[in-house]
């Protein structure tokens, strides 16, 4: 019986497998950072302390350095704060951060600056271990911060956040060692502690400062009594200051309580620290004001504020470039794209269309000729941006991957093709072929006649395949 074409195709699918690298669509999942913990043996505190560290998405595979947010009560607040950082980062409101949370052993001891004189009904001290904030601050300065900066890639910008007694500790740190941290988030600070002693110290400190390069965000929920009265007094003190480079904000969240106020306070506190982070835009069009020069000036100012170099983000350069294209300014758009350090070259579709289709060996093609080989006047884009080698256009590529089959580089253009059947001896060839040669080769293997004018050629040398003589 004569084998039908249908049977031959079944034989083809069941007996010969062709492996091609293809891209598949997947539902995007939100990326999250990595949370680790370690123990530090503290000589200052005379005990071991458990430290939680959240690193940003991609930290393990990139070479980026990050500012650091330090928190008291780390085990209580790491989860929601890490999520807040990720949310604000994804929306372009802040820089991504390494978040360091210090867990508690004796919370009252570590977070109170003065020893409490309060006594219980039996006449005994109610908080006998209190008053250890200076020692805890020394632990930060001499042990914790050096350890973090030794083990992690960090920028020279630190934020301290604390809640309740932790908020008291944050204010104590600001007025005791104002240069240790650059910004402070003090949530429901217990300034009523030990007859408002820290509030009095803060008043004297603020009166004596002429310059203080610090950002402070203080907040409180719907709270009453001494903690509320002291917050109002502290806010009044802040309102009377005229200190150069000192930025502050104090907010009362009337619909939050002492416990729930932390989440929103960390959100708005980080927004205050990074209040100038977003580049200025035209309120009507959304276009970047001043174009590339405006963006460069903005990020230069941010670099001066935060104390380290902050480049213009790639996505903003892209937006400015496309904005210029939409305005009919292709030359300015090209100059904008070329300004990015990861860009190799930029071509317009007109430049590519003027080139003849290359006929020599692909090994000799220029970058422009490689683009011309796949150019389609009806479907190709107006602009071709060629990234440098090993730079992926994917914002957050999977670990170890850089190829996308969309660049001009050989690692993207040359895809391995595997022919396999049962009993086939392994071999490896480095021939330069194209995918159109797969069908003629398989057809020769199964004895399927093909039209003579078909694209591609049968690949001689594939074990077991006898290519027809043409």
C-alpha cells in the first residue's frame, strides 16, 4: 500500500523531534524581594540579636547598590513595610531599598532614652531595665551598620523608622547623633516617657540648629492622653523652626489607632523622604519638562540631595525619545536614545530602507545590515534601538538569561536546532543555517517529495539523511 502524505506527516511528528527555542506568553506575577535573617553577636549589648534583611528584586543578579531603611520592631513590621517599598518602587515614587529589621529582646531597655522612675503598687520600679537607648544607638553605629555595609551593596543613605517607643528612639537618634541617619520616620512617638524628658531635649536641640540636612516624618493615630499632647507640642516646635536643609512633616491620621497607624505612616513617611523623586512633567500632556536636559538636571539635583550618583532611568529616556518622535523630531529622539549608556546604536527606518539587502556571508554584515535583513517596510518600526551586548530589553529577566532572539548579536541570532530519532548517533555541527532548511531535511529523511522552488536546503551531514541531488 502506498504511504499517504497524512501517514508520512504522522511519522514525521512521532519519529522526528525538532527542538526550537520559542517564547511563550505567561501571566505576569508580581516580583518580590528576598528576605533573609542572620544573628549578630553584639559586644555592646552583650547578647545575640536576630536581624531581618529584605533585599530588592534582582539583587542577587545585578550589581546595583541601594539605600537602607533600618527599623525597630523588625519582626512586627517587615512584612507590610517590604510590600510598601515594593509598591512605591514599582510606581516610580521612591528608590528601591534594602530593609533591615531589628528584632526585640528587651524592647523597653533598648528603645527608651531615660530610666523610668514609675513604680508599681508594690513600690518597685515598673520598668527596671529601661534607659538603654544610647547603648542601643551605639549598637547601630558600631556593629549593625558596619555589618550591613560590609555584607551588602549599599548607598550612603540611611533611613531610621520606629513605632511607639521605637518612634521615641528615632527622635532620640536624630537629636543625639544627627549624622548617623539621613532621614527619620517616627510613628506615634512616646514623647511622654519619663515626664516628657525627650520632648524637652528635642526643643533645646531644634533651637540650637542653624543647619540640619535631615528629613523627618512624624505621625500619630487617633490617640489621647500624654502621647497625643506631646505629639502636638512636638509639631508646634517643628513649626517654629527655621533650619536650613531641614525638611519635616507631622501628620495625625484620625481614622487609625496606635497599632494600625504604622502602615500608612511608613507609606507617607517614605513619600516625604522621596517627595522630589519623580521628574517634573507637563500637567496636561504628561511630557517630561525640558526633555533630556530637564531629566539630567533633575537627577543631578537628586544625586546632590541623596549623596550618591542617580542616573536618568532607562524607561524615562525611552519616554522622552518617543515623546520627541510623536512631536516629529526624529533627530532629537535619536540623540536622546543614544545618550543611554546601554545603547549601542540607533537607526531610523528610512536609514535602514535605503540599504540594499545584504547578500554576502552573515559573518560580514554590519549592525545596520543585520537589521536590513529582517526589515519590512509595512511592519517594521520607525526607529531601531540596538542595545549593547548582553543587555536585555526585559526589565526583570530571569536569573541567568539575556537572550531574547530580538537583537543583532550572534547569541540572539544563532539558535541551536536539534534533530533526533531513535538510534541516531550524536554529532555536533557548527554550520550557519536558517530555519527554512528544517523542512527539506526532514522531508529527505522520510522520503517526502517537495517542490523544487521551495525555500531552504536539505542539510547534508545530518546522520541518516540522504539529501537529493539537485
